[in-house]
C-alpha cells in the first residue's frame, strides 16, 4: 500500500495535507517537484493534474487537500 503526496516548495495546501496525514498517523512518501521529481513525473502519475498536492492513499488517487479532508471524514 502506497501513500504518496506530490508537492512543491512553497505550497501551503501541500503543507496542510502533509500535516494532516502526520497528525492522523498516516505514513506517506513525499514526491517533491524540483527535488528528484519533475512535472512530467506528476503528469505521468496523474494525467489530469494541474495543481499540487496530488495525494494517493493505499494506491488510490484521492485528489488535492480538500479531497483528502473529505476522504478522511468518511
């Protein structure tokens, strides 16, 4: 099961998403654009991605920060 957060430096919603996952005790791999990962890598994983964060929980694409909040409520 892979939990992944695609992010970039200076992204407030990325920071919120990572903080929320940490407070819930959900481990994740961060794939930060510009630090070993590219926009092309992100688009390969999420073809419709236009923004970050893009979040995967248990290998399922959740979406962005707001989508993560809704997912965790369920």
